[in-house]
C-alpha cells in the first residue's frame, strides 16, 4: 500500500476526535448559558412571588341611611304667556315709530304708522259719494211720501246709500290696518324696521312678549304621569341666575302621551314679578312629590360606573391588615354628590372613596381621609 494512502487512513481518527471535543465544548457552553438563564428566571420569579404587596392609600366612608324627598328632574324652556312678532296687515312706507326698544306697553298703544295719504284721499272721495247717496235717498223719501216716485226707486236709493256707507267703512278699516297697536300688555323687543322703509304685509316690525307671569314647558317620561298633578310645586335653576331657585306651580298637564317619545308635556307658571325669567331661557327642573323615602347612600366617587355593572370596593379586616373586596351594586337616584344604593351594600359597610383605579380584589389598603373628596347632598357652587 502506498505511503500517502496510509497517512490518510491514520488522519481520520484524529479529525473525528477533534470534532467530538469541539461538540462537547459547545454543548457545555450552551448548556451553561441556558442553565444560567433558567436559574436567573427562577430566582427572579421567586423574588417577585415573595415580595410583599404594596399598600394603597385610600379615603373611606361608611354607607349611611338617610331620608330623601321624592324628586322628578327634567329640563325645560320658558315661554311667554303671550308672544308675537307684531306686523301690519297691509304694506306701505313706515311714517312713524312711536315706541322705544324694550319698553313696556299696554293694550291699544299705538306703536307704528304707515303712510296713509293716498288712502285718506280715497276716503274723502268715498265719503262725498256717500253723502250724495244719502241726499238722494232723503229726497226720494220725501217724494215717496207724496206718491211721486215708485217704491222700487226708493229701494234703489237706499241700496246705493248703504253701499256707499260700506265702502267708507271699508276704507277706514284699511287705514286702521296701517296703524300698529299693542294687542296686549307686555314688553317690546328690538325693532326690525326703520323710518321711511317700505314693508310688505306680514313684515315683522317688533316682538312683544307678556312675561309676568311666564310659562315653563318641559316633558316627562310617561312613568311619571301618576305623580304629576296641577298645583304641584316646581323649583328651577337657570344658567343666568345659578345661585337662585325660582318657585312655580304646575298649571297644565297635557292629556295625551307622545307615541314617538313616550313622554308628555307639562306646563308650570311662575309669577316673575321681577322680570328676570325670559322666554327661551333654559331651566333645570325639580318637582317633589309624596312623602320622603329612606335610602342607603354613598358618595358618587365611591362607585365605579361601568356598562357591564356598577361596583364599589368594600374595606374589610383589622386596622393594620385592611384589604378591599370588589362588590357589584345597583344604584338609584342621585342627589348632589351622593348616590342611593338599592342593592349590594348594607348600612355601616365601609367603602373606598378615592384611589379606585389602583385597587383590585384583595388589595391591601390604608385609610387616609385627609385626601377624601368633599361629598354633599346640596353642594353650592364656589364663588368665582
């Protein structure tokens, strides 16, 4: 056998041994890396598992019983007892405006006049024709007494006189239609026309509203129909006078239910002697009815309002080992900063009122009421 071939056969075992050694070294290295990774992850998990749970600072209060009046809340708009945009029945040129913007006027007061020169000339012509017809009628009456004319001729003269008189009255009515008078007592708005302006029939000249007393219109769901009756007290607040409450009485309840909205219209009347309530003004309405009822209440800040259900965090345990339990509740009427709880709590249960986003079932807490938000039944707006 040639020497070269023998050298090749002797070199193969040497290469194989080197490959095995390299694989063993690589296995040891990778095994060490993965082993260290597993060991460090295990130790980290063990550390976090044994790490003490942090304590969350919350404010707290107890669910309390109280007696709340039965209330119905709504929104409405004020409406004048009489309100109209005044106009003339005929067109013409504005010759005079006999009022001040915003003035109080009484029934029959003249507010504006249109040009009537041509109409008065026509009236004079018609009055002359009437006078002639009257003279002719009187003459024929005398002749009829002497049997000098027929009864039909006298009848025709009577007819011509009545027709001429009617034309005079019609012309006077047309002239009167060009004089704008107040149809009722009330307060004027701001005029819409100027002197010398030509206006057509029906052109608004000035708005007029009777606002003392004033109406308030609002709608209620049909379930409240048994609780609303004429004479019921109505309290409202407005954006214009946020610190004041105005009192009125229900004076009318519509006799039918709207089949689209399932609601009905209610009208209340307010004396409004100081004229502060104006037509179109928005109002928040509160109607009280029946006897007060007992409710279990908590601050609204204690309730997590969610589409799938409302919940509170009830604080349990001893003072140095306090935890919270999430409990689903049913809520009812709201009043001020408080909300009534109809199911899920008992009187005396202590609930968290702040820090709810940090809480979960079993979270450890400590109570710090220095951070407790204010909760009042009848909060007053801050002076601004």
